[in-house]
């Protein structure tokens, strides 16, 4: 279970859990996707509990939802979608920090999961 303490694994499990939760909204009633989402988010929570978090990066992730919603509401507004993806990548990279204060998430992992 020590591999769950790696910030990259915890981040990927969190993303997988959220993706499965969204899929469960689109295909309700099966139970398998819901259990998978719950399991992935529980494993991510275990890994995240033991990591120091940059609260400003969490705020960037939350604020990145608003440009995404604007991109959905307004047609042909690619700038809002770009801002949302940029906020997602920056917030993801800096979400966890090492004891030295450096970002703990590999930027390539954040870019791959954001795309």
C-alpha cells in the first residue's frame, strides 16, 4: 500500500474516480461504475491524506470550473476552454508539494490526465 502514498498515484486515482463518477451519472443503475468510482476516490483520499497540499492550487482547480461552464454556455468561445484547461494543469501540478516546497506531481502526468 506504500505506492498509494506517491502523489502521482494519488492524483491519477483521484482523476479516475472523478471520471468514473461522471460516467455513473450518464449510465445510472449498473452499480459497477459507482463502486469503481467510490473505490478509486477512497484510494485517492488515503494517498491525499498523507500529502501536504497547496491550498492556492486547490483554489485554482476550483476556479477553473467557471471558465469551463462559460465555454459550455457560449458557442465558439475557445478562450474559456483554454483557460479552464490551463487552470486544470497548473492546479494539478502544484496541488501536492514535497517537503522542500517543490511540486510533487509530474507535469507530464498532469498534462496527460488533463487532455
